C-alpha cells in the first residue's frame, strides 16, 4: 500500500521536505482486526501541532512513521464481531491507501442518513466543537452579538449558524471577499469582516458590532483576536477554540496586554478541547443532525481529490484554501 510518512519535523510552515511517499506491506488480519480502505480523509489544523516534538493533548507524530487523521473508510475484510465487509466506518487512520486496524477504534456509520463525508465535518469533530464550545462556554442569549473568527472554516461556519438559531446577531471574520459574500448571502451572517483587507480591524469590528461583543468564539488568536477583544462587552464569554495564527510560528509574538480589559469587564475566557465533551457526543450529533434535516444548519465542504493531495490539502488550511470543511477524497 502507499503511505505518507513524516519525513522531518517542520520548523515553521511545513514544506516538501516534511512529507515522504512510501510503500508498506500490510500485516495479516488477527482476530478483532479489519482491513479498511479510506474513502475520505479529514485534514485538520491540529495535525500541525502533532508534527512538533511537544507534549500536548495528543502525542506527537513520529519521524519515519505515517501521518494519521480522521477518515471514513470501507471495510474490505473483517475478523471482528459486529463489523462486516461492506460496512462504512469512521475513526483515526494512518495516511495509507489501506490499513489493518483493530475494529474497536472504529465506529460504524450510516451513509443513508447523511453523506459519508459529513461524519468528518458537521456530524463529526468540527460540528461537535462548534456545538459544545459555543453553547456550553459561550452561552449565547437572544439579542446578543456573537463574533466568530475563522468564520468560513469547518468550525466557524457552524458556530455562526448555531448562534443565529439562538437568536443572536452574528458577525464573522474571514480572509477573502468571496468568503464574506458567501457567509452573508448563504449562511445568514449579519456582517462579515475581511481581516486581510480591513484598514483598521478594531474599527471595522466596532462598526459591525454597534452594541459591542458579548460572545467571541476564537478560532485564530493573534491580531484578529486582539482587535475583537478591544470591543468586548461586560460579562462577555470567550470560548478559546483555536490559535491557528500561531501554529506555524517558531516564536509566539507578543500582542497587546489584554488581561486588564478582561478583568475590568468581568470576561470569561475558557480554553477547551472537544474531547472534554465525549460523554455528551451523542446529544451533540443528534441535535446537529436534527438542525441539518430541518434545513436550519447548512453545510459546505471543500473537496480535494486524490490520496497524493493530502499534504497539499493540509497546508491549504493555513492559507485559507478551504470554505467549510477541508476533505480529501481518496
Ligand atoms: P478551518 O476549516 O477553519 O481552516 C482553517 C482556516 O483558518 C483557514 O481556512 C483560514 O481561513 C484560517 N486561517 C489560517 N491561517 C490563519 C491566520 N494566520 N489568521 C487567521 N485565520 C487563519 O479549520 P477548523 O474549522 O477545523 O479549525 C478552526 C480552529 O479550531 C483551528 O484553530 C483548530 O485548531 C481549532 N479546533 C479546535 C478544536 C478543539 O477541540 N479545541 C477542535 C477542532 C478545531 P481564512 O481564509 O479566513 O484566513
């Protein structure tokens, strides 16, 4: 089988030297194993963190070993109870064209309920991240202003729509005029600011949020978050979801000191990992699926075709190539 391994740990932005294409031989199936063939891979910003040799909530990738990520796969052969050839499963799989893995790490999915790739997006990790981060930490109330950065991405596009369902004014921050138009015209955002072209981002956010910011769902960090926090209201909530502005920096740059403002305005800022909510995933998926079926939650993804495009697709996340979830169709 073909596989993609981590050739060297990147310093800063990954490049051609980071990845290597390899061939591998599959082991024989043992009791409890399945042979799977991935149909879709998810590429996600957190994978960049796993390329560093650093302690985090997921262990680092090893140099010389295949990369790994969320996938939807067809079962070709099974020696496990409860899973048969022909089933569709989701789980974390190595970047290989086929794999032999223990069935216990996989979950069967039903592609008659929703397209298979949705289980990597709106009905998977990004959807649950948006749902729990916004509702549990953000606690948005009708009439409040919710700002979301990374607004046109997998998580952000769902955050904005859930905030609309909850009766909020929703302001997105995204990196292109096409994304601005799409979010306003098709995803119901009230205002969207292009952080790349705004002459003064703090003023642009102030203009888009005449009553200030009650909830800031932070996907990016950096200058964008500094500008939002300068507009933060008393008793605002900030679910700290992602800091993509820093994932490829070798040194985190110093921003304005925002703590006095958080203190005097009694702001709650709370980091979270979607895995914290594992016990409630069932509730989250059920609600997200219901909103999708009722037409209240719209979904979009950017699909890149071909196994060999996995590295390119992953790097595309850092230059904003995707609208909605970035998916690689094998
Ligand atoms: P996205 O689909 O949002 O893809 C990343 C997007 O980020 C790009 O499309 C780009 O859009 C934007 N971006 C890239 N670089 C920068 C930058 N330097 N400054 C501002 N924006 C940038 O990814 P996800 O929706 O999967 O993830 C969004 C965030 O949430 C990430 O930070 C991720 O790590 C985090 N996350 C956290 C989870 C948790 O459990 N806490 C779980 C899942 C995701 P644009 O064109 O607008 O620049």
